[in-house]
């Protein structure tokens, strides 16, 4: 009973504390959302550039500038991309992009869909339980992409 009387007699203090706490929590969520949007914008830019260079890249005719740009954007996508995007990139690079076959079209489509999902629903970090389950596959895909062992 004493606690209720204390709150009733000092209600303005409780209101101020609640207001301050609510404003602080709101600012944390706003900052997190802002960070997510910045990351999503960067991802979109890098994904677009990567896809552009991916179509320019031709393993039979090596051009220094295209190869440097391709590697640069590949590394950026490995750094910024989600696990699903990295997995789809590894498949596309392992099998090559062949728009004349159904498999090639399907793999490229899956890569673009994964990139689109990653941009639309950005996440700063994955859940802890997902990290442990897919860690080995992700590590293999990253090694394949960075060290060109997939080809």
C-alpha cells in the first residue's frame, strides 16, 4: 500500500522517468533503422556494380581492367552480402553464367532474387543459431569466391 501511495503522491516523477526512458528507447530503434538503411543502400550499389561486371567478365578473353573491377566488386559483395547472396554468387561463379541454358538462367535469377531480398530486408547481424548451422558451408563458399577454387 505504501508503494501505491508513493507513486500517487509523486506521479509526476514517474511520468518524467517514463517519458525519458521512452525517448531513449525510441532513439535507439531509430539509430538502428538508420544504420540498416545505410547498409542496404551500399549493398544495392555494390550488387548492381557486381552484376554489371559479371556480365562483362569473360574467362576466355582476359582484360585487366574488367578483371580488377570484377575482383574488387566480388570482395565488396563478400564483405557486405548476406549468406544467401554469397551462396548464390559461389554457384554462379562455379558454373559460369550461360544465358542460353535453363540452368544458367535459373542460377542468375536466383542470385538476383537473393540480392533483392537482402536489400529489401536488411539485417545487421544474423541470429546466433543460424551462424553455427551454416558456418562451414558459408566458409567454403567464401573460399571458393576469393581463391577461385570453384572453377
